[in-house]
């Protein structure tokens, strides 16, 4: 489509050259009707993901702590989640601080 060609040209000029097999990821807080990338790509290439909440977020935090070899009780993980919110990047940052501190 013309929109994809325009985006490809923009990326090549302003960001980095795109090659076959490259993947573009757009992170947005919410999808609004009329959001431009939705117009640029065929629907089969668009994937939306819900934010993690409650138990899924706690499970994600557990896994992240395990990957960093941090032993941390669930109630402490829950406090971290309450303090920084549901943003996995912020949670990962707090766990990284714990990892570096130990």
C-alpha cells in the first residue's frame, strides 16, 4: 500500500534502513480510531496487546525476578507494583535495582 511505502521511505531516511524481515513495533497507551499506523498497514499485520493486570502482572514480575535470580516474596512484589504502577518497564527497573544492590 502507499502508506506502507511512505513509512518505509521515512524510516530509511530518518531512523535506520529497513531490511526484509525487520519488525516495527509501535507502543501506544491506547489505540484510537484513526491512529495513523492502523491506516498504513493491512489489518493482518496489526497486533494489539492488552496491558497486564493483577495476577498476570504479578506472574510477570515473578518471572522477571526469577530471571534476575532474585528471591522476593509476593507481598514485596505487590508493593513494588503498587508503588510504580502496572508498567512492566518500571517494575523491571525496580527489580534491576534490587539485583544490583544484592
